[in-house]
C-alpha cells in the first residue's frame, strides 16, 4: 500500500477539501488494491527509495530537482528504472538527469504567463500523469495542488519522487478518474491537459470539470486540434499518431463552441503549437525499443501522422466558470 494515510489527512485538512476527503480516500484505496502483476516490482522501487535520506525539492528549470547529499546515484537509477516508462518530466536527482519522453517545461512555459497566478489557490490537475505539472503548480504557490490520475504506474512514480522529498505537503496525486470525483465546487483553478481527446463524451468531461470549479474559477484546457471551420472535428477511425484511444479532435472554433455550450465565459486561446521532436523525444527512460513522435509521423511527410491525419497540434485555452 503506497497511499500514506497521514499525508492524505494532512493534505485534506482544509475545510473545503474535507468535504470530499472520505470519498477520495475510499476510491483511492480501492484503486490501489487492484491485482496488478507489476505492483511487487514497483513496491521494491519505493522501498529502495524510502531507505534513502530525503532532500529539498525545487525547480531547476525545466527539471524538478531533488538534492540529497551523499546519495549513491546508482541506487536511485536502479530504483527509478523499475518504474519505466517515464513519460512526463524531466526530473533531476542530484546529478542524475531523468530525461522523460516529454519535455514538460515547454508546455509550462506556453501557459505560465497567461494563467491567473496560482498563489493561494486550490488547484485540480485532471489526468495529471506522474504529477510533474501538479508539482509545478504547487511550486507556484498553490495552497493545495491535487492531481488525479487513474493509471497506477504514474501514481507509483509520483510516490517515488515524493518519497525522496522533505518539503511537499501542499501536493497530492490520487488514482481517481474525473467522473468518480465527488461533485463539489472546491477548486479555484482546474487544469485538463492532454485529456479531452481521450474522452468518449467531450461535453460530459467539460461539464464535470465545471462542477469542480468555484464561481469565477479558471479552466486551463489543453488538447489536440485540427484545422477547420466551426462544427468540424476529426474522428479518427482506428489510431491517431499510433494512439488507440483518441476519440475526437475538434477545430479550434468547434472547441470554443463546446466551451460556450458548457457555459464557460471569457474563452481565450493563448497558444497553438505543433508538437516537435524536441518536446516529445526518445529517451532511455521510456525503456527498450520505445517509440516516440518521430515514429508516429509519416516518414516522407512530417506534417502527417502515419495514418495520414494532420500531425499533432495542441491548443491551450483559458476560460472562466
Ligand atoms: C496525455 S496524458 C497527459 C498528462 C499531463 N496532463 C500532460 O499534460 O502532460 C493524459 C492522462 O489523462 C489520464 N486520463 C484519461 N482519462 C481520464 C479521466 N477521465 N480522469 C482522469 N484522468 C484521465 C490518462 O491516464 C493519462 O495519464
């Protein structure tokens, strides 16, 4: 069991979060109790890391960095490699650089100066991966930064990072899906990044995000888009850029109309970026024979995916409840 109940209690100690604490704890405990053949290996990794002295967690752009004096880098490397693949990051452990597949610092740079500053805000990061961005939200001064992420490996990766840190009481990652969250308006900033296109029902996702937001709260939505007029969406048959579970890629105008329909206000497009091989790259930290962006594109035309769809372009939209 990797959920630290003491840490949970400490995190949920504010009056609003207390209202959702019991349900969040129950769902998380159930999720951690599933049969998953990798859990013994992941647990060994956590035990190895837990035996090490803790250090200060801080930002060394773009790395989330942990500094523990006198630590053997080989021990950390062995333990962290039990938790492959590392999709999100990057992280640094003393001199060891964990170069994850995604260079998360680039996404953060694109939105950092546009969002309402997170200082003293309660923040929800939906589909948080291993919590790289959740930790960055906490580092921006959020009073609480809660990440929810159903994929268990990412919860173990997050726990691995936290087990080496001595100063992270304002963040938590829990194995919960958005649709399982108790519906209470408790968050001042809600992030949904890289999640909408994985949903079968995009309108349901948007309204569930809204239900978690206090009046006037801010939504930061990042998702894949395609060129096209209002009303146009690409619904890939089969895979998109080799991903199986991509349901719908709207045009930007279509996406804005969905947000209007979901009753969001002040809808602003703050960034449109093509995904580059600098941002999504091959790395020893995604394991042997692992593929990345360059393998997902048409080798003779990098403006297309292997399936002949437009190559990945992402938009970031900010709007208010
Ligand atoms: C492409 S990753 C994005 C991770 C991170 N937010 C980022 O921007 O790099 C999408 C994540 O959303 C999670 N996810 C998918 N559906 C979800 C849902 N309904 N509720 C919460 N998380 C979800 C997936 O498990 C996956 O880890």
